[in-house]
């Protein structure tokens, strides 16, 4: 029997996905430029300008159809209220970490995140893990435990980022709404409290916007666009490349965050951290290789099932569709 050829990679989709992860990876350098601005004000500006850019983009592209279509689905409104609170918490922890010299801890959170997703899949969605996945989760847990013992406390920043983003992803999966309209609705939900907070800061004379330099104001405004751009690119790319490849590319962002913290922002990366990170990286390698291997097996299994149904049996496999699924 002939082997199944690997599906061709959509070049524009691959480029869009890589560019998105690179942007997410260098975000610490951007927010670090705003370390003189209180974290809560940065978050509020990020919400406001993200709403302006994302909602404006959707209105220009398709009017208000996206809003009606999204909210017409059952429970979407309530789920997006919950997800908006989680993503604002995640943004808050992340920006606080970056502006307080804890980029390495933040990067660890996003290294742990895929394995927390796996764990939530077992606990909440009743998914089953194979031996390799359980091994990866156990090794990563050992790495986190090592860091907790050596530092005298768990890496709270990393765990808060990993779990908040994992639960956010779980809610968004349940909500069944596209990424960009979902972000737009979340931004609209948070818009009123964000504007109220910024207005209060201006009245109290502690508002950063308009009271500093033009460069600082521009960074606060453009931060909203930078929040939306990688998500749009990711949504484009993820639909055009194999999901197993997305699973590997996602490690670009925390890797660049770690390198930014160590090489550009001067944070210390000790031997103790290297041991803990090493265990987590080893766990991720097991997880990624297992996912890659299983993705390679699925087309072959589908081809075998197709051939078994033929009378007489066929001698080749069905050609894959462009999205990587067997025809």
C-alpha cells in the first residue's frame, strides 16, 4: 500500500501564523516602553483602543451582521461576559509582570499553558490522555514544583497567566464564536468600565494620556491595534495550516518572550530556573512530538479504512483536501 503524502502547506497561512506568534513574542518590549504608566491605565487603554480598532474593522467589513449572528447563538452573551473578565485579568497580570521586570516568569506561564489546556480537557471535557500526554503533564508539574521549592513559593505569576488563559480558551471553545467577533464583543463589554476608569484618572490628575509625551500617547493608542493584528493573522493562518503545526508554532511566542527578558531587558536567568524550565521544555517536546506523530497517523488510518471498503481493495490512499483532512 502506498504511503499518504503530507498535505501541502499554505504559504500565506503559515506566514500569517508565524507573524502572529512573533508579534506576541515581542510584546514585552512594547509594554516595557510604557513602564512609567500605571498598569491599570495601560490595560484600560488597551481595552478602549482594541474596541475601536476591532469593532471598526468588523463594521467596515460586514456591518453589524457579525454582532447579530454572534449574540443569536445560545448562551454566547453570558459566556463572553465571563471570558472578558478572564482576559482582562490575564492582560493585567501580564502587563504588570512586564513593567515590573518579570518577563521570564510571564514567558513560563505561556510555556505551561498548553499543558494546562490538556489538564482542563481531562477534568472538564472528560477527554482521555494517552501515556505520552500523561508523562508530559507529570514532568511539567515536577518542573513547577521544583521552582516552587527552590524559591519558597509557587511561581504565581506564571500559574495565574497559564490558568487564566487556559480557562479563557475553554470558555471561548464553549461559546462557539469566531475569534475576531468574540474579541470585539469582549472589548465592548469592558469598554464602559475602562472609559470610566480613565476618566476618573484624568479628573484626579493622575491620567497618563495627554499629560506625558506624544510618543507615550501614541504607544497607548497603537497598543489596541497590536492586540488585534496578531489575532486577525492567527485566525487567517490557523484555518489554512494543519492544527498540529499550530501546536508547534505556539512555542515561538514564549521563547521570544524569554529571550527578550534575558538578552534585551537584562533579567537574570539562574541555574535553578534553568532546571525548572528544562523540565517543562522536555515535557513540551514530548507533547509536541506525540501530537505530530498522531497527526501523521490519522490520514493513514483514514486511507486504510477507505481501502478496506473497496472491492477489490485499492492500492493507494485518498488524496488529502487542502485543509489537511482526508477527502
